């Protein structure tokens, strides 16, 4: 199922958000006029987690990630979730700024590669 989201959702960038769902995995992407993706976010409805957030250089700081996250939140809420989590590296200041701005509060998880 592919659902088209109104263009005005992503402010200055001309394009659309498209949402495709594969079981509990929802892929939200922003595409340009010729359907090249420039932003993506994956929502796992089973775990209530967000991942793989990426906006292409040249499209950043225009509200694309904000639009992707807000759409993920809308879908998660509609699916009955009362919270979602986004993991990010502790040194990723940009991601921390983004998440804080959108009202996420931070928890710390320590991980070690084995
Ligand atoms: C993090 C990332 C997804 C942000 O995408 P974006 O579309 O540029 O983000 P937005 O335009 O929606 O920014 C929203 C807010 O995030 C913060 N932010 C975004 N880019 C920032 C930067 N370069 N420096 C500081 N804060 C920044 C700001 O608070 C910004 O609000 P403002 O523009 O009103 O100040 C993008 O920089 C990216 O793809 N980075 C590499 C991959 C990555 O780090 N992914 C995140 C893993 S959780």
C-alpha cells in the first residue's frame, strides 16, 4: 500500500512524502519531482522504534527530517502506540538538536561491539 502525502507537508522542498508498509515496517520517504528519494525514515511498529533517518546533503535544514518524523509519529499514534524511540550516537549533535526540538527526551543506552 502506498499512500501519498500532500506536498505542503514538507515546506520549502518541492516533492512528496510517500509511505509504504511491509508488515510492521513502515518506510517513509521524501522524493523529488522525478521520484528520486532525498530523505528516508523507517518506523518499526512492533518495536515502536525509528531508524535509518537520512536526508541527502543539499536538502538539509529545510524541514525534511521534521516532516518525516512528524509523519512517523502520526502513523505510530494511529496504530495505537503511545510512544516511539529514536536511537542516535551520543556524539551526533545534529540529531540530538533535531530530536530535542521535536519533544523527544533523552535516555542513555551504552553499547559495546563484540
Ligand atoms: C540529522 C538529519 C536527518 C537532519 O535532517 P534535516 O532535514 O536537515 O533536519 P530539519 O531541517 O528538519 O531540522 C530540524 C532541526 O534539527 C536541528 N538541526 C538540523 N540540522 C542541524 C545542523 N546542521 N546543526 C544544528 N542543528 C541542526 C535544528 O534544531 C533544526 O531546526 P532549525 O532549522 O529550525 O534550527 C540530517 O542532517 C542527516 O541526514 N544527517 C546524517 C544522518 C544522521 O545523522 N541521521 C540521524 C540519525 S538519528
